[in-house]
C-alpha cells in the first residue's frame, strides 16, 4: 500500500510528529514563528482524547506541561526565543525533577523581540545553558520538513527514555517552508514510553538509583504517591542538603546524557562526502541546505569539500569533530549568529586545524555563494 504523502509546512509536520509519538497534552502561548504547531494541535488533540490549553503566558505554559507530564501523559510546548527565555526557570525545574517533556524552539532573530518574522540560529546556546546550574541537555536540529517529523518523534523518545526535557531547535526557514512529507505507518518508527515502577507503591522512591541512572517514573493520580521538588533531594524525593546525595544527584543527571552510554543513544549526525575531504563545512538547520549545495559546486571546481551536519546539537559531537579536525586543512562554520557553535568547534578541535566562521544576523539566510567564498579563503 502506498504511504500517505502531503505538501506540509515544517511547523505542521512537528505537530503531526508529536501526535505520532503519542503526545496527549499541549500547553503553550502564541508566538511567531512557532504558532502553527499549537494551531494544528488545538484541532487534532481533542479528536484523540488529548488536551490543548492556551495559558496566560509562556511561564504558565511550561508549568502546565510539567504538571501534565507528571500524570503520565506525553507533553509538548512550542515557542521561540523570547518565550523560551520566559520558560527557563521551569525548564530548570523539569531538569532537576527529571520530568519528561518536549520543547519546540523555532529560532528567529534576537536578542529580546529581535526580528520575529526573520530566521536566526542564535538560540542554540540557550538550548544548552538557558537555565542556570549544572544540568544535562538534549537538543535536536532538523533541517527539513520530513526530518522535523522524525526528530519530533525522537525527541519524545529521548525525553521518555532519559526522563528529562528535550528541545527541538529549528530556524524559521525550516519551520515555515513547505515540502513533500511521507507519513510513516504506525509502528514503523519506534515509539518509547517512560519506564514505570515495578515495586509496590509503599516501596516506591522516585529517585531510586538502584534501577540505574534513569529511575522509573510513576504517574500522579495512581496508587503511587511521592514528593517532587526543585530542591536537591534524597531518593524519596524530599529535600536534602547532605553532600553525598547532592553530589551524586548532580553527577548522575549529567552522566545519563553526557556519559558514553547516554551519548551512544542520543548523538545523530549526517556526513556528506567527508571521507576524502580536505575542508569540512560544519552546518545545521537551513544553513546546512545551502552548505550541501556549496559542497557540490566546490567539488565541480576540484576542491575536496565535505559537509558535517549535526542533527543532535547537544550533547555536542565532540569525538567526531575532534577526529575530523585532525584529518582536514580547515573547518568552516556558517551559521545565522555571531559564532555560537563555532566556539564549540574551536574548543573541540583544539588548534588541530583553522576554524573559519561565517556569521549572518541580518534576517536573511546564508546562501551557497557566501559559503563558497568563505571556503576559498582557506589557504
């Protein structure tokens, strides 16, 4: 049987990806350029017994998502830079309380109100360090409408598997472009649900690490009763200041994502013509589409250029970038900001090769010609 196909906007594909993953709750507030995500879900969630709520602001929207997730539902919110800034305190709460949820961040210009209708890629560090304190972070950066669908599904899987908030960050161009999308059949893409407790309610501890770095999570409203707090806590969920508990909790929460086992289940990259490349272009989101075109044109001119596209931005693909840095003459980093991921590439390469940055922040996309000109600066 032929699969269902459609000409669909990126933000619409995001909403349908959430539904495929089993999302049953959306809490949000309108903001350009992400509003279409909520518009679709406002219509579709009630059809499947889900709940849609437009809150009074972004702070309340994030709070509603945390509360709904603790009842056992898969939950989503969507916003853009200024709204994500408002959500940060509660994103931090979701981090320390280990509450699964997915946050869509459709990037535009900034800071502050910036350029609401223009594209940007200046919120990638916000996805990592927007909320205070040491914490793990997972952020995915799709570059096509089809990939927005699949990466939204993967974001839910990672949120449920690692019991934490996961962000999907894509720029306004990808969010608003329309492309052909092929809908997967039910079961074609794996859908993961959070681990539930196997012990009797009286024995349940919400942060019991005897089950591993990701403790099972019971749902509020069932026979399991437990305490949730934004403070450091003991395995039973109640606050503690005991150094051994605090230290172990902080390290475990970072380790579950940044450790070797965690990274293996999270990192996803796309490489194009990197095997023999002498110059690598590191690009993500819509900029990677220009970069791929530039690679093809430069190859026609006899230059051995390849593209490395991180689909998982956080955790950063350190080992692979370090290896490429030893292989090539230079790495070129085009992005619609003034050097955010460029700093990460420089940090990881550690001087093994030059890193050239191409930044654009005027609300226009980086085009292939600009990337080609920057590559030709490599000596």
